[in-house]
C-alpha cells in the first residue's frame, strides 16, 4: 500500500479507502474522480489530444495491407521515383465538419461574425482527379459527372502521359491508384494493358500508404486560410494552390514510402501515424 501511495502521490489513507471500496463494489466508478485521474496522468507526462480519424480496417483489410507492404518493402527508392500516384479528391464549398473556437462572455448572444454559416448538402462540392510524382504534381482534372470506368479511362488517356512528361518520367513509369472498382473496370484494365503500362494497386482503406493524400490535405488546409465565396472561386483557388506545389513538397512524401510500409508491418496492418 505504501508503494502504491508513493507512485500515485496520494496519502496512504486515500489508497486504503479506495481499495476497501473496490473490494466491496468491484468497481472504481464514483470512487476515483475523473479530475484526479487526469491530474495523475498529467504528472506522468500524458496529455489529452483529439483522436485522429482513420478508416475502419477489418482483418481482411489488414491482411491485404500487410501483403502489399511485404511485397514492396524490398523495392529501392529508385523504383518509387518512377511511380505516378493517381487519385480523386472532393472539396466541399462549406466544410461543416470544421470546428472553429470563438471567445464570448457567458450569457451573451453570439455576434454574427462568430457564427459559421451552414447549408444543406454542404453547399456543393468539386471533385478532381490529380496525380503526383517525386518531382511535383501532374495534371489536375475537374470531374463534371460521377466517375465511371469510361470516364476514368478517358482521364488516363488524356492526362497520364502528359503528366509523366511534365514530371520528367520516362515512358516506363509505374501507375499507382487504389482498388476502386472504376479503376479496375475492364475498359480501364484493357487500355492500361494495351499501352504496356505497369500498374500497381494500393489496398483499400489505406490512405496512409498513399503520399498523394498529404497533397489533398495540404490543398484543403490552404483553402481554409481564405475560404472561397462560391464554387467558381473554389475552383480557381484549387488550381492556384495545385500549381504552387513544388518538388520540395512532393519529394519528401515519396521518400517516405518505405517508412510507411515498415510502419504498416510494425502495426500489423492497422492504420499508421501517416
């Protein structure tokens, strides 16, 4: 008991009382206050933080993520230098999930400049297709219709080689996209095969294994600094931010791929810190 008291910086009498109550009630609920728990955690160097949101990963997803990680772990950095990472992203006009703190006196009504307006269905959105390599970003395509296999094939046909040339990749580049059914449709697979393109598929529920996800996050953060007033302005801002991205941003992301694979294996297929 003395050892417990020393570790918790508590009087022996308090420790004795808690043990007695636990033996009688078989629970510490209503015995130890949450304030005490927080204080003791802080004294041990712990601090509270907002939990990160990660895609739900089932055992099936874990096995696929581990299989992918083990398969490509031995690839050299020169291999990843040849990869053209492709993906789609959605940008909402109003991000109703974004939290913003304001200061006000207790009991006062919030002034109009302390209220974030919301609209139904998020106020509209813009969906884009984009790609990146180690030396920067490639073409950016705005989607007017819902993605289909045919639309995806046309996007690749018009923008893939142009992006590869822009980024200084040879015709032997590697196409990397995810396991979206549209990306695996017969018309897409046939076109990729007819062009002799080497294609890799990332496992689903694995944004942490995709460096391009960090580029989308970068664009969204930049948009929040000066929110667009309408969808036209939103599109213009996305283009401006996309065109500002340089090799100093993309190179470290591509160079991190092997670390991402190692971390996935270390976490046994569960989501990583990336």
